[in-house]
C-alpha cells in the first residue's frame, strides 16, 4: 500500500501535536515541523509507539526563516510529491497592547509566522500537489480572523489574512482536486496564552472558570475535514467552546 503523508507545521505542541496524532490514527505518515528539537523527538517516539506502521519524519525549522525553509525544501525533494495533506498550523499571538503602545518586534513575529511562514510553506509544497492534482491544505485561522477585539488588532489582522489567503487559494486552485479548509477556533487551551503573555499565571487566568476547547477537539475536527470524500470541501469552520458566545464574550463560573 502506498504511504499517505501529512505535513504539519507547529507539531511540537497544542493543536499541531494533537493533529499529528489524529492523522496518524487515520493512517497518515507524518512530517512534523517545529523549532524545538526535543519536542519533535518526543512526538516521533510517541507516534511510533502508538502506530508502528506510521512513519514520522521530523524537520527542525523556523518557518519565518525563508532561507532555512528553502534549504529544507531543497534537501528533502523526495518527500514533497508524497504529501497529501498540509496543515499550516504554526502560529502565535504576542502581547495585547494597544496599537499606539505595541512592540514592533511582536508585530513582526506575528506577521512573519502567521502570514509569511504559512505562505512560504504553501508555496513550497503546493506545486507538488498541483502536479498530481490531489491534496488538501488546512489552514489554522481563528475567530480572530473574523472579529477583532481590543489589543488584538495585529494578531486579528494576521488571521484575517489567513482567511483571505484560504479564499484566494480556493480561487486559484479551482478546477483542480485540491481542497482548502480554514479552521477558525475560539479559545483552545494550549501553550498559546503562555506564548502570548509570557507568564503562566496570566495565561491560566484566560481559561479560569470556563471550559475551553482542547487541542484534541480541533485535531478531531481537522481529521474529520480531511476524511470527507474528495468531492466535499469544508471551506470554513468556526468552532467556539459552549462557554464562549463571541471573541470577547465568555461565561465564567456559571
Ligand atoms: N489556542 C487558541 O486559543 C487558538 C485559537 C484560534 C487559533 N489558534 C491558532 O492555532 C494554531 C496553533 O496554536 P496552538 O493553540 O496549538 O498554540 P501552541 O500550543 O503555542 O502551538 C504553536 C505551535 O507553533 C509552532 N511555531 C511557532 N512559531 C514557529 C515558527 N517560527 N516556526 C515553526 N513553528 C513555529 C510552535 O512550535 P515551536 O515553538 O517548537 O516552534 C508550536 O508547535 C496557531 O496558528 C494559532 O494562532 C489558536
């Protein structure tokens, strides 16, 4: 049987980690991308132990580093024609300062990761999907890509961009068998808030008194989208926890 491969960026934690497991469970071999080598190794061991037939290839890479990404693409040419699913998951928010007060480095990190990293990776892999006229790109957008909230202007702008790019991709790929899905979660309890605030206490407060989504909830949704028959494309999915009605409206201690 030919091996099916899924490439997942940001597979070292949260939604990416859980998605690597969910797709491995579906029989996909995994190409896991992230910056933390020890986490990539942990993921590889974990998946290999659980599903012995599944292959796991790890690529330590900072997707904002265009030269490094181009080198990885060039050095692994045998892999790309086999990739059926690309999950553009790596992403982050930094800070919640108002635009007039914000740190420019935070802006660059968000824009470089959430928009440019996603674009570079897509540009690298997509031609191989086009060539075989088959594939599925799953982008991790966010409810922040539909609704803005105070202090989230630039993060939201990056996720609005992910939505626009998902739409643009579908238009450019029309007539092919390549599907593009934009997953737009509300609050998910991962390392996301710790990365955003740099303080565990502040991060924990985000989810205090309410039940957020888990990474597993989103991973199962992604796996479900991927598993639809080839003629079915789930274009966009907004997923909130029941305790969240809108970006800024959360029920706590109810
Ligand atoms: N959590 C939420 O509430 C939520 C809601 C809506 C959407 N999202 C989106 O979901 C996606 C996953 O987030 P998460 O919640 O799972 O957060 P997370 O636990 O912090 O995971 C983020 C992943 O992205 C990777 N990453 C970050 N910068 C990278 C870079 N420059 N190069 C390569 N990998 C990089 C991290 O790996 P390394 O540190 O090892 O590189 C990590 O594996 C993001 O796009 C996020 O915007 C999250």
